[in-house]
C-alpha cells in the first residue's frame, strides 16, 4: 500500500464547509483512497492541535457552529490517520527549519515524509514552491 504524509492544510479541507475553498475534490479523493485502504495517510501527532485550532478559528469567525466543529473533529479522528510522535522527529525538523528558513511546524511534516520515505501532500503552495525542489513536498492541486 502506498503511504503519504498530509498536513493540516489538506485535513482542513475535509472538515470545513466548501464555500470559497479550492482543492476540495483533490483532498476528498485522498481521504477516499485512505478509507478504501488504497492509501495510508500519516501525519505528525501535532496535526490534531492544528486541526483543533483551525476549527476554533472557524467558530470564532462564525463560519461554523460549535457543534459543527465538534462533529468535524470527530470525523477527523474517525479517519484513522496514523499519527507519528513528534518527539521522534525533533532534531531533523530543527535542521530543516533552520536550513530552509521555514516554520518548525511545516518542517515537522517534511521530516516525517523523509523518515517515512514518502511524499508530503500539502495545499500550501508557498511551502511547495520553497521546498518542493529539495524535498518530497507535493502540491495537492497536482492530484
């Protein structure tokens, strides 16, 4: 089975209303492949906190209700994405962040992709433009 790392930018597309969002079809396709066990999705365990923060912001901005946010968080958990402890990736993550002048958070996903010998799929086009030529970072829009 093929494996790839997904970041919170991709996961947020599964959980928030589609109005104004691009790449929804591509994100949903990845999730469907995962559910059908044709693709294994990985993420650092930090993704839970990032998704929680995205949903919290959506509630604060009246984009979704608290109940919708709670249901979205359950849907995310129910997907069963394999979560990898960040503690195993810290040194490599810092090296990537400092060398490439990227956030520690973004670099954590890159480090996981390197360790898992797979690609990071992201909806963050700036991250792809900054690191895609040096690391296995691919844009969701290419799928």
